[in-house]
C-alpha cells in the first residue's frame, strides 16, 4: 500500500479491515468489513422484483460454492472474498489520515480523518449487524456500503436528515456536481467540500452537529422496522 494507492494483496488483509473494490470502470466502489477465513460482511441494496427477474432471466451462472451468493439477498450479508471483489482488485480504506493526505487522494471514498476502533470492536459491530440485519434501508447516498463499513470501524453515524451521511463517495459525488456547475475554481471547492464534510472532522462531532457515536445495540433498535 502506498501514498497513491490503497491496493493490498490478499496476504496483507487483516480481520476488522475496511476493504473495498472498484466497480464498473472505477465509477464507484463496493465496501465491506473483512472478518476472517476469506469472509466479508457487507451492506447491499435489496434486489427489486425487476432486478431479480432480469438477473434470473439473463444469467445462468450457478451460485458460488463457498458462500452460495448470500450477498444477493440484500441488507447486511456475508460473502466470500472472491464474490465481494467480483474480479476486481483489493483495496484497504485508510483511517486517521491527515487533512493533507485526504486531499492528496483525489478520489473520494478511500480514506477518512476519523480514527478506527480496535479490530475486536469493529468485528463485534459487523457481526451484530449481520445477525440482526439491522442497518436499515439502503440508500445510495445516505446509507450505503461505505457508510456501513465506516460505522463498523468507528461507531459514528450521521443523524442529520437530508445530509450526505458519512460516505466519502457521496460527499465527493455531491462536490463533483458542484464542480460541473462551476468549473475552474470548482476543483478547489471540490476538495474543500470533501475535507470539511469528512466524518472525522471535529466540527461534525461537536454538540449540536450531526455526527455522533452510537452503540450498535442502540443503532439496531432505532433502525429495525416496528
Ligand atoms: Zn462466494
């Protein structure tokens, strides 16, 4: 792993790591928590009737022999590392980086200023959420696979309504839209937006602001359907 890339080999991945893999020509990344023995816990969108139908009619691929394609059910699920990567490379998300390091990584959704809790805390949250399938409803910007992995690593959630949550990808996407609207100085604005909206930014943790630390039992109780 270096300054330019978070890419790692399979030998380097450790239990409790937040890992990700790029999809569809680097347009977005899929995130999860590496558990052990090649298992990953992840948060995925629930397939709609239409996507299930189109998948079953267009694909004759058999389910994976290791995890049996468990992640296809949606919500908090587990899969094997091969299914998680989907043929892509393995990357490790970085925590506790400096503001300069965050800005140096031009792509959003690869690192954060926030510090990670110890691996045992991370694995406890991930396994609890898996058992209860309790991370709520998937939302591409506000409650996605990156939000899930950041929560497992830090216990931090964004509680502000209509906010971009803790996802670096979502913040970068919103900032990029602003750049398209305002080219030139927009690139500078893009990076400033990524930095000030990072989940680890102290102003987001201060009383009255939106990021708070929530025990996993409490989170599940508030997100489970009544
Ligand atoms: Zn599999």
